[in-house]
C-alpha cells in the first residue's frame, strides 16, 4: 500500500524524480495521467490497466463517451526514467495540475497523487491532522 507524502521540485527541464520509496512500490512501467480534481495520478502498470479498462469500456457506449476517452487518453503518459531516475512531465499534464516548480507526492492506497505545492496547500494545508 502506498502511503506518506513528499515535497520535491521539478527542474528547469521539467524533469521529476519519483521518491525512492514510492518508486519501488510502483514496479515497472508506471503511468501518469490526469486525475478527476486537478491532480495527477500515478499508477503501477497493473493498476493502470484496471483503471484504463473501465475507460475503454465506457468509450464504446456512444460518440460523446468516445470523445471523452480520446481527450483523456492523449494525456496518459508512460513514465520513462533517465539514468538518474527522472522523467519529463509533459506540458499538458503540467498545465492541468498547475505545476510550476514545487510539487507534492502523496501515496494514496493504490496510487500516487501529484499536486503542485500551491494547489496542495490550498486544498489540504498541513497545519492540523484530521481523522
């Protein structure tokens, strides 16, 4: 199970390094994609397949469902790391999540959620712990 949170920065070439502990839990060929609330979601390969299978099934219902699926799928990115363990976050995903430099990774059960630090503070703050 993925848990905890990490604060990092994206470099000037839009590269991000996954926190080692979270990266280890993801396994090979993880995927990053838009979330439902302005965040980005990172799934292991197997979790991504389950999530994307539902989108595939929905896309076959009608033209509007197909349009939504295509719009979503063009923003799904396989995470391919360089020799230093960094990956480039594409412009569409950066814009969607309003990421400029500072980022927050949150391990959330079966996925990693990625926020711009500013959006994370607006949404959640960390001045008190809630049950």
